C-alpha cells in the first residue's frame, strides 16, 4: 500500500497518487522549495525597497541626492538589476530607475 509523501497516511484511489489531498501536496512542495525561494524572496524584497526609495526621490522632483541621505533612507548599494557603462562612468539601475555618481557624495537619479 502506498502512503502520502507528506503526512504518511495510506492512500486510496488512483495508482499513481502521491498525496492524500491538495494541502499535503502544497505543503510537501513548499518544504522542498523553501531554501531556494527564501533567497529569491529576500533579494526581491531588497530590490523593491531600493526601487521605492528612488521612486520617492523622483516624485519629490529631486534629481540629485547625497550618499548620506540614501544611507539614511536605508538604500542598499549592493542590490541593483543592471549596470550600463557610459563613456565616462556607469549608471546602476534598479529596474527602470538608476543612479550615477556625480562626485564622492552626490548621486544623480535617472529614469530609463
């Protein structure tokens, strides 16, 4: 007799049945994918937070911002989605919003 892969209860019905119900199937698959999903979820949350920070700056009609202000807003410079190299510098993007270093403490905020 086959048993449910999640709750270990006996299975009845189809021969190829692996789970006794949808709850057990979902729970089993969620447990399998937990480690991979957690990394992706944390990364996406950080990217969204950075995006919202840049969006607020643009909505405030500001085009330049200090590094100190970005740190105060909890912007994490390690989380970006793209780097575009220009002739003189590079622009780091978080989706369609980006920033470019103007000097050691000032950043220019850009929209793609």
